[in-house]
C-alpha cells in the first residue's frame, strides 16, 4: 500500500510532500518537483501488468533491394580497347 503524503508549503512558498510514520512523526520530506518527477518515471502495478499482456509489435520484414551491377569501364589505349 502506498504511503499517504501530506502537502505542505515551505517558508519560501515551495510545495512539499511530507510522509509520516505510524506515530505521526515526519519520516520523509521531499519537494513536490522531485517527488512528482519520480512518480512520472515509475510505472504502477496495473501499467506493468497491462504491458506484460500486450503483444510486442513486430515490424514486417522488408526485402533487401538489389544493388545495381556496375560494369567495368573500357579504357582506350592507342586505338585499342582494354578493360580496367
């Protein structure tokens, strides 16, 4: 079960999340910005289960294009044709 966070404000007006232990004492205090960023990065159990069920998308295989064949150029030497 996720822990409940209390929203508070610092003396400068920044939003803070405070987590309390069973006795009501502060266990952890984080800035809203830091905590929210971690919430976005993590996936919930439902999201992970749904991703596991979903089939991975398979790209269709494309045929390799044939490269054009380059013929050797003929070289002319004193009126005679020779290949390079």
